[in-house]
């Protein structure tokens, strides 16, 4: 994980550093009403504060040393005696544009994105496994052909188009204003009771139901492509294992079709889904960038987009670091799930 994380963050850092524009250019746009000498002092302060005049490899090394829990720490006794190598508290730095701790910004946005993904992933796998098994059991029939065509059509539709269509038809006054246009809560959500209730004024949906109501359209955008793809994968895997020797032997012993399917075939059929699972979570983190932007949700995706627009180097690198860590962690979890699903797999 460590060399991969370093490689990902290094690539992102040099792409940002070598691309046109800089954080000082963005600051100049933000401080357009300043006098030239004041603006020059602000730019000079930023360059000295963040070492923007240093060589790029030095800038990256400094940032990497800050975010890793092991590295060089300055104990304030004068160079070189103050430089000690050992364990230290990781520091994600400070956002150039927001003038806030990056750790605080990530701590606010990450739970929102993880909430979306924790709701999305179970829905994707429940729908995919159920529909895949059902389609395999009824191979060649109308339900199999119809679901197959529908899932291919769903998988072909881009998320950004679906999001705009959902907003236009289900959150617009011109058509059906069934859902809110964005956000995770109503502006008066803090004054609502937690659960739905009835009062003298009528029905109150409560904080929980209000959150679910706001999440419906974003969750649709995040789930349809995932279960459309995984359902076809599950169907193919079940059909392949139904013709395997162990399945034919189980049928020859007189076991019913359901026992063969759910007790013998299913455990082997989910192995390809575990393989794909390693890429589902990183894909959802990337897809949430589009969904959070469309539905005005203040998660990691929207924070990343704003950081890229403003060339906020510290914030972009930190979000890349956190997202890459979560993605690589999902690969490790997938490896562990292999051993749980298939006793033949061992990492000894």
C-alpha cells in the first residue's frame, strides 16, 4: 500500500505543479480589490509560508513528511540537532484558499461520502445477486432476456445525464416536485423530531425521514450502474458453476435444484463479485464527485472539485491520499474475503 500511495500522490502533485496557473494566480483573482503592493505581500507570504519557490521534489517531500506517521520531526533545537527521525502526528496541512485545517475539512466531508457509499454498496449487491440468480434459473425465458436488455441499457446511461433528468422531472415544479433539489437535510431539519410523528399541525416527517427523502435521487444515481453490471456478472458466474462437475455430482446424488444452487453453486459464484468489489468502492468515491456536484451535497467529491478549480494543492493532495487509502484498503478486504468465501485460498 505504501509505495502505491506514494506513487499516486506524487503523480497528482506533479500534474498540478506543472499545469498552467498557480495558487498565487487564484489568490490574485480572489483579492482583486487589493492594491498591487498589498497583493504582492500576500503572494510573497504564501510563497514563504508553503515553500512554493522551492524545487518541486522538495515541496513534495515536505508534504509527504507531514502526512506520514513516521518521518523527520523538528524539535526546535536548531538544525541539524532539531531533526529527529521517528513517530509523529500526521498533519494534512492547511487549505490555501479556505485558510482552514485540511483535516477539519476532510473530517466534515468524508462521513457524508461514506454514508452515501455505505447505503449504496448493500443495495448494489443485494439487487445484483438476487437478479443474477433469478435470471440464471430462468435462462432464455422472458424475464432473463428482459432483465438483460434493461441492465445493459442502464449501464450505458451516464450518471451526469441521469442526475440532470431526475432533477428535471422529479424535483422540478414544472413536472413532479416529489423530491428536493439538493442537500442532505431541510433548512429546518435541526428543529424536527428524530422520528416521524403526528402533531396538531399534521404529519411531521422528522429528521430521519427527511434525510432519507433527500438521499433518494443521489442513491439512484450511484446504484443503477453498479447493480446493472454486477447482475450480468453474477448470472454468467452462476451459469458457469451450474455446469461444473461438483454441481452435476450434487444433482446425481438426488439433491434438489435449490439445494444445489444455494448450498454449492452460490459460494463459488460470488468469487468474481469479490474481485470486482475491490474496484466498486473507489469507483463510487469517484462517481460521488459528479453526484455530489449535481445534488449540492458537501462530500469529498464536491470538496475535491472545488479544490481542483482553486488549485488548492494541500487540499487536493490530502483528498487524493485519503481516497487512495480507502481504495487500497478495499483491495485488502477483498483479499480477506477470498479466503472466507473459498477455503482453498490461503495466504500462509
